C-alpha cells in the first residue's frame, strides 16, 4: 500500500468516526432541546417516576415507596440535571466529531476529538445508564411504573457504548 493509499484509508476511518460522533452529538442536543421545548410532557415523566405515584397495581412496593421524591423543587432539580447531562453529551460529542472531521481533512485533531467524544459518551452513560437504569429503574422502581423509559435508555446507551468502543480503537494501517 502506498503512502497516498494509506492516507486515504486512514481518512475514511476518521470520516466514519466523525460521522458517528456527530450523529450522537446531534442526538444529545435534540433530546435536550426536546426536553426544553416540550418541557411539560417530559417533566410529567420525571415527576411521576420520582414521586413513584404511577406504579402498576400488581406491584406492592410500599417498602420501596419510602424512597419517593415528591417535593417539586427536588424533582425539577433532577430534571435540570438530566437536561444538563443531555446537553453536555450533545456538545462534547459534536465537538469531538468536528475535530475528527478536521483530522479527516489532514489538519490534525484526532486525539482531542476522541477525548471530547469520550467525555460526551461519559455524560450519556451518566444520564441514560446511571440516571435512567440505575437510579430511575432500580431506586425509584421505574420498571414497575406506567412511566417506564428503561428500554429506550438501554437502546440509547447500547448504541453509544458500541460507538465508544469503535471510536476509541486505533485506526487500521493495513
């Protein structure tokens, strides 16, 4: 393989990684903006999960319901933390993707792009895995609620984790 062919091969990998990072960044920004634009619909989801007031009738979770957070101040603070995490994910992944795009054009920035994407993926993990699966799903028994967003959170985080593994891999030089 000639040097020119190697450069084309590497640039294609950079482009693929940049596109993936940018798509996740745009996703994070769209989710965050949706939570702001349609604040009340998504607020109802968070409020009901935290208050544990929509548990399915078959679930007798009286012991767990002592964990409920029904104070609107703390509920809104939780919702603000979710939106902040989604925004951080979107901004960091987008910035990382743009730097990887810059690297694809031969102007460097790949390592910083991967690092920013990694930080954005960490924000996503904190929101959708820790926030929705661990805290919402288990601590607030979202799995037994009419307001259950666990499957969507697992789908989001699964794709983001796969992308993180791919983007963090060294580029093939063969």
